[in-house]
């Protein structure tokens, strides 16, 4: 189960607070919410501090969102390690 809360400030910065598990199903929900805001020109900050689990699909979606310009701000070391691209 995932909970996504969108917090917009007065500017064009939007904070996406994610809680729970990012799985194959819930990652589609997360991607949809983020892409919608990115297409409006908002700068997105991802707060994954409440994420308790991410499967390979969830990790792939978060990596893709970061490549699209989302900023990973808050998360556990485990989640940060999972979503960071391995060095070549």
C-alpha cells in the first residue's frame, strides 16, 4: 500500500511525500502523479522518508523520476542506496 501526498508551495516547487511500499502497482501511481506535475513545469522534490519497501519496479520508477529532474531530498540510507545508479 502506498500513500502519496502532494504539497505545493507558493512558487513552482512541489513536494511529493511518499509513504509505504513502492511496488510494481503502486509505482505506476507514483509515476503518474509525478509526471503530471512535471509536465506543468513544477520542480518536484521527492520525500521518501516514509518508504518502507521498494521492489525493482519501484526502484526503476524512482530512478526515472530523478533522471526527469525530480530531486531526492529525504529518504533512508537503504532507499538512497537502492535508487542511486551504480558506478560504471
